[in-house]
C-alpha cells in the first residue's frame, strides 16, 4: 500500500499569475499563498523578487510564476 505524504505541498503564487489562479487552486483543495496574503497588497506591489523567492524557499513552498526574466537576472538566480 502506498504511504501518504507527511504533509501536503504548499504553493506560492507570484502576482504575475493573478488572483484567479490562487482561487482555482484553493478550490481544488491545495494550500496556496499569494503575495498579498503573505506581505499585504501594498508591500507586495513593490517587493523585490529576491525577497519573496527567499521566503518561499525557506518555507518549502513551490513557486508558481510566469516571470520568465527571473532566470536571467543575477540576483534572482542567486536566490534560487
């Protein structure tokens, strides 16, 4: 018999994906953190990518983003 995972994976959704993705994932029972949930709407709008990438990593959250430029910027790459 297959073993149950110790805990359900948690996701962090970057603002670039929008609120509807967060709601849809939550509707299917996933644990999802949005930038607004974690940092507040105003702070999330000006938060450096390195900060939320670091925080997501420290919390073992799976990051969902469509910001393709992250992989080309040295500071974000170093954080990953």
